[in-house]
C-alpha cells in the first residue's frame, strides 16, 4: 500500500487532462516555434494558445505572459530584471519570501543595493503600513508573496499595491502557491509582476511563467535569441508550455469547487487532529490562509521524527521542501516569532484535488497514533 500523499505544496501530480494535452508535443510534433515553416507555425500556435489560457486564468493580456523554466527563474527575473532596468538602488522584500526571491535580493545587497526586509506578525502577515514606511526615493521594487508555501498565510497584496502604485514603485508577488488554489487576478491584486509555478497546480515540473504588466520596466537576465520578447530567450519548451495552458484551463473550469473542496478536506483533517491531540497548535493565519494548507505544531515531539516514523503511511513535510533534510528552525516560523519548542514540532500537511475524505481520516488516525507512541516513549 502506498503512503497517503499530503504534500501538494511541495508538488502536484500531472493531471490526466494535462498529460493528454502535452503528449502529442513529445511524441509527434517537434517544430520550433521560431521556424517559418508549417511545423514551426503549428508549434507557435500551440504556444500562443497556452499563453492565452495562462493569461485568462489571472486576468492578464496574453502579451503580458513570459514563459520561464520554473518559478525560481520567474522570481529571479522579476527581482534582478527590475533592478537591471532601473536607475534605483533599493528594494523591499518580506522576511518570509521563498529563497527564489530572498536569494536574488541578498545578491543585490552584496552588489551594493539597499535592502529592507519587512517583518511579519505572529500569523505571518506583512503590515501594509510597514511597506509604506520602508519606501525610499531610490526604491524600485517591492516583492511580497501572495501566499506562503509553509504556513499558507495570504498577504494583503491589494493594500500593498495601493501604496506602491501611489509611489510609482514596481510590485512583484510570488503566486507560486496560490494560482490554481485561489482565484488570482492581477488587476484585483494590482501587481506589476506575478510568478506562476506549473507543478504546483497539476502541470509538470520545469515550467513557470512571469506576468509582466504592460509598461513595466524589466531587463533580461539571460541573453540569446530574443524569444519571449527578449526577456527570457531560449527555444520554447513547447510540451510543457502546452501543459501549463491545459492546467490553467482546468484550474479555471474547476476554480470555485476546488477551493471549497480543499478547504473542507483541510478543515476536516484539522478537526480530527484537534480532537485527539491536546495542545495541537495551528501556525499561520486562521482565516487568510491557503485553503489546502494545514501547518500545525505537535506538542512534545519533533515534527521531523514524527514524519519519519509515519513515513510508510504518510508523505508530508516539516516545512518547506527545501529545508526538509535539516533540523533547523524554518526562517518563516522564526520570522513569525514561533518559539523553539513549537517550531520543532511543526508539520505541514497540504491536500490536493486527488485527496479523499478516506485519506484524511486515515492520515489523522496514523498521525495521532504515532504522536501518542512517541510522547508515551518520552514521558
Ligand atoms: N515560490 C514559492 C512560493 C514556492 O513555494 C516555490 C516552490 O516550492 C518556488 C517559488 C520555486 O518553485 P520551483 O522550485 O518550481 O522553481
């Protein structure tokens, strides 16, 4: 029997419809979208269709979508590309950004840029007033993620956008975790740049996109043949781009029901665990949170030990996938002021569209029994 997968924030399987859409582009069609002949034109048409689907999912114009190799690349392009295109010297990021945003921001600091790292409150939220206070005459970019990958907290991006717009500062949001789980509209959010990750919503790994609002100044960080309007050159990954388009159409079709269903499954898992584990603590915002994400601290155990003990029955993470090998406290929990004991017992359980009620019930029983066994052993 295979383990119950509760790590959909780490990655999702490819949806059957998405696989069907991409397979002909691996098996039969091999044209380069840049070629003038019929196979090339056919591939270019497929890329254009996918671009239109991705744009429709987030309320953008197709010309504003730049396909990238992954969300990390889209984040790097946003941070380094705005920096390279601007005459400014200062940027602002939140303390709980994914390394794909934090690391290029730190690299800019090493190159002499000013960097303000915004704190978050105990629920993981940035205060828009802190954004306003951080802006300086030389500030060119603010990057605050839409939803956090570990605790799921959703940021007040619309309120932040009202501030950055009034001050003429470009706003980027990393929406790798929210696209496909929540309605995401670039005009409702008011952002200039937005990162999308294919493998977080049932497209394959190795495909992402950056939304670039018309008029946003963005320089390339790689140079080549001029594809993707010159900001992300390189022959297009047609099969994966087609897959991303299919995933976007699927997300649009199912959006309303998916959000409600994920929330019901996630809340069911939480209620079951709460009923049998006294002192279980919820991390992240109680309401403004990804509908599929349950980040909890189990009392008196190490989350890592708990998950390794129950590994044959449940696949989940202690926090972000990037840090799962180490016992160190996650930077996100540290920024939220979660005390060491609670941080040590933290586990991230994230459900997805394939998750069933039965899986949730079994997972809750297995986690509770394992926790009881571990705490009985130490008391
Ligand atoms: N941004 C966020 C919020 C993420 O959760 C992830 C992946 O975990 C990334 C960026 C990077 O995605 P990828 O590894 O596909 O480049």
